[in-house]
């Protein structure tokens, strides 16, 4: 029998205690995987952002607008293939103040050229282009709100006061994760031509998005775009779509860091629980280890038994934790988060990379937890170990 098999068999020596320890590791790994999934879902917008798009905003802050005429200036820049513009609308449903979703004014025709990953049936696409009060909504938002093409929706303005009436002309899906499926898009002209809109807010855009001819040239094109407006009263800051999404995450940096710290704390607690279990096992088997040393086993062999047992418990707990976490997150928590918090978590799924990370972390953390008991077992004095009973 190999040393590894002996170490694994030692796990079953006290089945009740081993089972409780495995369950403890499993619960810890479920919590760890859930926190890592939250981090992944929160940063997915940056990770999957298109690399061939450049976003341009006001140089001072994203909250300040740009003149609409800047769109034409940017469209003539070298390397720019298509340009669209957007305005954050910030409206809410009059009878659902607890529901938040992104609603953005844009130019439909140029928007669909720049965001070519959006999939919209031809009939719905044409209907949206023709209806100034038309809107399209993402598939996730449509499921959440029970909307379908042809429905009439009224939004209560906040930044732009008043009741705004829309007709949902289409429900879109996406070919890539570079844009979410939880946004309400409508005509910028409908917003800009409203008679009640103050003159200071007319012909203003929140940000401009350009599709460039090469992802490798995005940084250079962004610099050239900003150079066009260096001498203007209103200057710009251009960056890749990924950089812009990352800048938004920077506002939540403290919260993301806190989630990361909590995940590490969970691992430390798991290591303490497992280390205590292994230490108890070593203490109970001191006499056995003394016998093994007396018949020729070396200190590394004894330490290997302890480390192997610890790693085996960690692996079992990690596998069970991942097996439990996958359906719990993908079929339960994930669906709830996507349907009720679409603005924050448009995609909430356990990625294979996070599952593999959890398994690796479970084994490594378990081995580290057993390191001190293994060291102590390896340096046992043969005579003292043989004298000890229990």
C-alpha cells in the first residue's frame, strides 16, 4: 500500500469528526465561491468590454456634458469608423420606486452600428428607428418587468422632470458580454426636442462612443481625439471602453476590497478549524507514529501522512462545496440577482475559473493548516511517542 493511500485511509479513522470537518470546509468554500462570484460579476463589465471602442467624456467629470457638435468632430478623426452618443436619463417607474434600471437616450441608427453585438429582430429594429418615442429593452430587463414589444411604458423623470411615455418596440439580446441586457434605450431626439427642456441642457450629450478600426490603435486614437479639443473651452478625456468601465469600478474600490478581505477571512477560519482537527488526530495517534518510526519510517513519511490527510479532507470539502455552489448560484442566487439587481449584476454566474480556483485554494489552504501538526509529528521522539497512550 502506498503512503498516499495510507494518508487517505486515515481520514476515515474517525468518521464522525472527519464528516463534520468536511462539512465545515464545504460551507466555507460555498461562501468563498459566492464572494468570488460577486467580485467577478461586478468586474465583468470591464473584463468583457470591447477593445475596439473609445469613450469620450468631459475632462473634469463624467457628470458634466459635452456639446452635441463634438460628435461630428470626432467622426472625422483618423481611425474612427462610427460614432454614437448617449445621455444618462435616470428616470424611474412611477409605481416602482424600489426598482432601478439603466435608461439611456441615444441615436438608434449610429448606436446599432457602434454596438454591433446587439441582436434585434429586423422588424423590431425598423420599428425602433421609425418611432421617436420608441425604446428597446434588454432581455433580462424584459423578463424582470414582464415587458414585451408593443407595451407602453411611462417613466417619471428625475434629471429631466416630467412623465415620459414610451412604446417598447423591441427586446434585444447580445452576442458578447461587452454590453448588458438590462438597459432601456430610447431616442435622444425625443429627449432633446422636448419643449420643457431648459436651453442649457439642449444639444448636450453625456458621452460619445467611437468604434475604431483597430483595437491596437485605440489608445492612440483616444489621444488624437482629445488633441482636437485641447484648445476648446470644453476639453475631453477619451479612453478605451475597458478603461472607462474600470474607472466606474474605482468608485466602488473600497467595497470590492472589503469583499476580497472577507473571502480571505473565511479561508483563515477554515484553516483554523481544519488545523485543530488534524492536531487532534496527531495527538491521538502519537503512539502509532512512534511504532512507525521504530520500524523504519522516517520523519518525512510521518509528516507526509499528516499533510496527505489534511489535503484529502480539504479536497473532499472543496469538491462538495463547488458541486453545491454551482446550482445554488447559477440556478438560484444568480437568477435572483440578475432579475432584481440587473443594473449592478447583469451577469451573475459561477465561472469555471472561479470553481477551479476554489478547488486549488481548498487543497493549498488545507495543506497549510496541516503544516504545523505535520512538523510536530515529524519530529516526535520515538521513545516518548511509544510511551504515550491516547
